[in-house]
C-alpha cells in the first residue's frame, strides 16, 4: 500500500478534534490524553542536563515507561539515542542499557554520563592541560565570529589534547566542553549565540553586527569546572560507575543494529527523526567540528527526509530490526509528533499504527497496545521561533506502545 493509500485512513484534523480511539482492521486502539509526567523543567538527575540536544525528549518520558514496563536488571534500548537520555535513565534505575545513534557525536555525549567521574578528578586534570601553548592560528578554521582569539587558542589546545587523551576524565571534560561551545550567557565560550543550535557562521556574524558586539574573552577552564559541578550535583556517581559495565553504546544505522544481540532487549524507548523537522547535520556542526568528526561521516547517513514514503520505509525497516533484538513480547515505546506534510497536519502516531496494520510493512511483527498523548507546553526554543499550535512544529509527545508478536 502506498503512503497515499495509507493516509486516506488517517485523520489530519487538528489535535483538539482527535478521536480517543483509532479504528484499525485489528480492532480499536485506545489513545489516552493526559499529563503523564510533569511539564516542569529540570526535575530529574542533573547529568541529564549536561548538554542541550536537538529534539531530545525529557528524561521523564523514559522514566515513565521504564518504571511501568521493566524490572531492575532488564535491558532497555534506544536505536536513536541522541544525547543518551534513555540509557542514562535506564542506568539510574538499575536497568541494563543499550543505545545507538548514527551520528558519532551521540556516543561522545552519552558515554561520560553513564560512566561519570568526580569533580576532584576533573579539577586536577584541567590543571594539567596546557591551554596556552602557542597555536598557528593561520592553519585553523576561521571561528572569529564566535570566539575571542584567546578563547579560541584555549579551545584549540583543548581539542588537540583530547585527540590524544581519552580516559573517562578526559571524555567527561570533552562532553562538558561540548555543552559550552555556543550560547547566550557568560557561561558559554562564544559571543551571544543560540545554545541549542549551532548556527551558520554568517548568521553569527549578523547577530554580532545587530547587537554591536565582538566576541569577548571567555576563560575555558573555569567554565568547564563550573558546568561540571552543576552536572554532577545530583550524585550517584559511584553507583553509576559500578553499573557502567552493563551499558553498551553503538554507532550505526537503526536498520542494522549489528552489535545488538537478538532477543536481548525488554523495552525500547525511542524517538526517531520526524521526517525533516530537524536538520541534525547542520544544527550540530560546531560540536562535530570540535570532535573532529568529518561532515561526510554524518551527512547522508542521518535520515531526514520530507518524503513520507521514504520515512515510512525507514521506520518500518527499523521496526523489523527492533523485532529481532526484542525478547518475546518485548515492548517498543516510540515517541513521534505531529508534522506539517503537504499543507496538512499529520499525526505520526497514526502513520505508525498504519505501518503495524499493513501487510507490506510490520503487520505480523507488532501489536499496538495503546497510544499516549502527553500535552505539553512549547519549549523555549519553539517560542523564540514563534512556532505555535497547528502551524509548524510539534507540540505534543505521542508515544505509540507496541508489543512484539
Ligand atoms: C529525535 S532525536 C533523538 C533524541 C534522543 N531521544 C535524546 O533524548 O537525545 C533522533 C536521533 O536520530 C538520529 N538518527 C538519524 N538517522 C538515524 C539512523 N539512520 N540511524 C540511527 N540514528 C539516526 C539522529 O542523529 C538523532 O540523534
């Protein structure tokens, strides 16, 4: 069945008029609308807030499903792991975790959280790094619109150090530095910029011009230490360290999770890219630059497509791979949103339900149990782009809970 044929079954009305039951060839599916977790910000372990990441979900989301559908010692997975929200929450709840992302940046952000170090170790290590070694600036990329020359020299020295030193302390420092590369306050290394998105150089130059600013000097060491203290303030460091041997991070495509064992995962909590709502390559370019990840390593591999047929094919193939790695009767909680598609509002939860009912896709693999629609306020980022209801982005979390047949 083509996506057009499938879409004829799909309600494209606004969120307010959505039915609480979806009728499928296999019977009705309940759609629950509720506030399943708090809309308040930063209520969970401080490690979750170590980095901003495009389209990451709140840690309350995995916590909700992990607490209801798994027991300590079970394995929880996320094939689109991003900054590692699911695996960190799994570790904090004594579950074994496995997380994957096609972008190698995901592993750089997630690994230090599931294997953290102490603030004393970080402080001691920072003292050993030579931030002021001479650097041949002529050989470096021009980042003068973001950084003061002295800040940039320190940043290059840190980057050079991190190419050769990779123990857990170094990796924690790297993760923390990644969170400080650009932002709007004095705690960041850059001139006034966006914290969640790496904006293009020309846009940064325009911001500087409009605000009449030149990047001022920002000392790197003290900012890393300050942020690391905040990140580690919830504690549980020793417990996480002990539990780290049960956690696994992989880098690759969600359709082929080579390093994930068959029938090993009890629950998947995940959120795929929503068509082309987010440009994961462009929006993380400063982070990938800092990590020395070549653009070709992510471009073309990250799936971000406006084509609904291609998206459905991609999700369907991912679901088949998830079917392989799940234990019998294992569960997938897949978070999707509502997107604008060809001028209409499309609820991707309904597309997922259709995939699981269609012979051509995942009919014999999954049974949809329930759909959870968490009504949520817009994020600060959405507000600043003036994204409002039913026009552009997503304003609800829709989680389709599926059971392996
Ligand atoms: C919505 S984000 C997930 C964010 C994550 N839940 C978190 O809290 O950080 C989707 C992720 O899918 C990744 N991705 C895109 N295409 C992929 C693919 N083919 N295989 C695996 N991951 C992919 C992106 O790099 C991005 O990190």
